[in-house]
C-alpha cells in the first residue's frame, strides 16, 4: 500500500528492520529478485546476509563466483554447506581461493564440501591457510617437518570443528594443512578420498587432539592402519565400524 507521497509502506521501514525481514528469505532465487527491486532493498539483502550464521547451497545450481559473493557478505557465518546435489552445484579450487578471502572464514565451525569433484589440495590448503603467505614464501616443496611448521603458523580456519571433504580429490597434503590449521577439529568426513594414505590419517589424528570421529568409507587403507589410529586415540570413532569388525553398521556415506 502506498503512502500519501507515493512511497510503499515497506519502504518506510528503517534499514535495520528491513534487513531483519529479509533474513527469513531462504531461497537464493528470491533473494536475488529482492535485491534487484531497488538500491535500498539491495542493501537490505546485503545486510541480511551479514546476520546469517548458516548458509547451505545444497540443492542450488551455484558456481565459484556466485557462491563466493554471497559468502563474503555473510561475515557472521559459522556453518557453510556447499555439498554437491543432483542440481549440479560445482565449486572448484578457484572458488575456495575466493572463499578464503571472506571475513567469516576465521569464525566458521562447520564446512561441508561433500562431492565437490573439482576440489583438490590446492583449494583446501588455500581455504584453511594463508595463501598469500604460501605464494610468497614457498618456492618449492620443503621437507615434511618444515611444511607442517609453516602450516601451523598461517592458520585461517582455526575455529573449524566439523569438516566434510568426502568425494573430493585431496591427498595427504590437505590433511597436513588441516591438522595444523584446525586445532579444534572434532569430526572429519573423508568418504571416498582414495588418494589419502595412512600417513595423512596418522598426522591428522596425532595433531588434531580434539578429533572425536572420522569417516573413512571407501578409502584404500589397510585394516592395520585403522588399528594404529586407535592406538593413538582409543576413543576415536571410526566409521564404518564394520572395518574393525565391531557391529554391523551399513557401508553408507555420512553427509
């Protein structure tokens, strides 16, 4: 309804209240349409993103540019889900590079990149570490101990507690970076990460002292290696349990 001056009642609302209303819009298509109404509404959508603690792109057709743009606005974000779905959400290493510049990265407690086949070590290392430092100081690969030392000094995602990178093409290098950049990590899903070896798993379990559970379904790791992980941390929950002949848990991925 228009006021006497021809301005709609909703446009009379202060920006703070307008942004609060837009927080309840969960459909990104609707948000995009709302943002295109006028300059004031565009700013309202931008501020509403800044108040969100959770964002999930699962089920939406997103790319590197659109995902990173929204995440950069969400500076209070704590949980980010970019899992692949049948609709073809595709994020690559370049997208993770763009996400790594967002202010919210240091506050994120949960990240899911499940099924993102365009993601490799390059993207994961850039996400959890200070990529500018890496580019400026690492000319060639140092030895293992030096690599671990460097990662520990340039942590980005040091609030991370839950990480799902199942179905990606990472190797031990990603786990080296995660193990020293994410000291508060409690759960890790490595479902189908067949390029990860027992060395990467041992470093992860050794370094992440708060790690409670790990999903290793579909990995090419010998049984003895999993037993060695329990020797390091007896309370560690390894999924699926049938790998250790404890229980009859189904061999299904955990999302």
